[in-house]
């Protein structure tokens, strides 16, 4: 059965297939901006993309899929962070790239085949901008910046339906696309940003003077370099649909005179306790935050798959408790199959778990796939050795498709006694009241009781003292 995904441009389900003569499926998804740790909302998108990658490998073969995911390592955010910490841009972005990789590995996301950086593809970006300039799709502003002329591309807005919303000057969407006062039209967007003092040493030479690329041109140039002018699938979070992906289409198709992507797929936002994630609300979690609370990365992955990717998912800590229990069920089922598996493989259950794959192939319906998975487990409460061997093969294939690793759970952290929590609360209150002498005395009491208290920006963490 073919993989069919909702196509964001047509708003209709569409089969995933490659139009390339070599039969290789070319897949691009937007990666992170590496200036801080990615949060669990970001990882919902990356986990969903990982399941797509795994399904493609099962469908076409691992050697017939080429997956590219970029790293945005130069933009306003990365430059600002480098200046805040007083370190070179490359050093800061490497720190957060390494952290992103570690988190992806913990969540069992397959590494992309190519992971290009914006700073590593300056020439490719300059070359594309140069073509757009010569074709009349771009212009140089007085300050040396280069902008894409949106009015030069008749199909602008088809992906996001931006024209159907009767976009007016001054609206929120146009404000989001605005970059500077030098533009001829407020809807135009930056391809090349002229160097400013705030950029520091982060600038490159170009025919239009020293500067740096705009955010949108980065993906178009890196996609073209590593996948060609037309790709089979471009995916990302719904927050990138406008203006980022809309702008990618415009600049790529004007430059290359051909279709940019056959298929667009977008996943929806993650809510936390029914609200949008926000530092001010205290509900923005990183993977490290959840691991510190005693949850496993696999529990987070499973929790992120329990909602349909194209619907908003409400994340709660209770969903992690439920996912830990579900992982234990899967773990015990596999252990039972291993124990009972014989050498003979039964052909009678070749269709086992077929409903799991069918749900995944039907618009990546992960909640239906998980429901089918646990229903299948319940059907096979008792199996013969020949059945167990075949079931084990099929079950492991399902775990690969979902990206679930069933390693033994980590040993639970020692429970913190109520008296220690009360003491820590008292010390935290003393610190907030600037009673530093009292806070130091309470810290010594905690240490004497065998606990260390680690202060953070918004709270504290207790750890048993290692002996």
C-alpha cells in the first residue's frame, strides 16, 4: 500500500513517490536554528519527520532515500546569542549543534544523510541571488541589501493562501515578512542583508558588498546543492508555512524555472497543559528538563506520537507517565516473544501488525497506528514458538517504523524525603528574600543530610550527594 500524506499546497491526500530517473526519493526538512537548546515543540516536528524517513526506507529501501536537514547557523538569533556570551559565532553554534545531535540521538531520530550549514554554503546562496538579480526578480536597496520582488512571482501565496486572506499592508502577516525600510514593497523579503555594526565580524563578501544571507535563501540553496532543483518532499512545522516556505517556493522557482517540490507536508503545534509554550508561563520544556524529572527520552517520543501530526497535541506530564507504562508493555511483549521464539517461522501470521503500517501509510495516523499496535499485542497474549519467531520479526519492524527503542528503563532516581523538600523550600525562600546567611546555613543542613541543592533561574533541583 502506498504512503499517502496530506499535501499542504493542494489540501488533498497525495501519494509519496519519486519523479527522479534514479528512483531515489529526495526529502528535505528544515532543521533548527542553533542558538539554544531545542524544546519539545521543535522535537515534535523532528520526530514526525523521522517517522516519515523510516516509512520511506521501508517503502523504497534505505539506499533509495536521500534525506537532507539543514542547520541555520547564521541569522539574527545566532549573532545576538554570540554577542551576549562574548564568543565567536562558530563556537556558539557548534555548542548548540552538538546539543541538538545529542537530543536527537536520545530520541532515536535517524541522522540525515546530509546536514548542511548556512555558513558552509555562502557561495551557493550568492549564486542564486545573482541569478534572481539578473532575471529581475530581485533588486539592490540603497544600503546594499538585496530583496526578492514578490510582485515578480505570480504564484506567490498559493501554499499559504495568503492572497485569499486579502493581505493588506500593515497586517500581522506582512509585518512578519518585513525586513527593512529600504524595500520597494513591504511584502518583499531579504535575500542578502548588508553588514551592520551589530553583526560584528559575521559578514561575507558578495557582488553587493559585505553582508550575510537572509534566512529564506539558505534552504533553497542548500536543497538545490544536495538534492537538485526539484525535490520529492519538503516538510516542516506549520509555523514555517508562511513566510519561510512560501518564500522558498518563490525564489527557487524563479531562479531555476522549474517546480521546487512535488509534495509539501506540515505538522501542527504542540500545546502544553492546553496553552502555547512560553517561558513566562513556565511550560517550555527541553528534553533535559523532562529527563531531570525522571522521564525517559523514549517516553517523550511515544507521547509526541500519540496525537495526529496535523492536529494540535496537548502535552502533559501525565502523558509521559502513561507513555512510560506503554513502553513497559511493549518491552514485556518483546521479551516474551524472544523467550518463546523457535527456529521455525510460521507463515500463518504474515499479516500481523498490518493495520499498524496501514494507519501510518494513511496520512501518518500515528494514534491509529499505536491503537492497532496494542490491539495486536492483546490478540497474541499466548503464542506458539513458530508464531513467536515470525511475530518478533514483524514487531521489530513496527518498532523501527515508529522509532521506539525498548532498552531497559533507567533505574529510578532516589525519592526525595518530604523533610528534605521542606528544608529546600525554606532555603529557596530565604535566598529569594536575600537572607543569604540563612540560606547558607540551610544549605549546610541539606549537605549534612546527604543532599545537594542546585539553584536555577526559576527554581532548584535536589540530588543525593555521591559517596
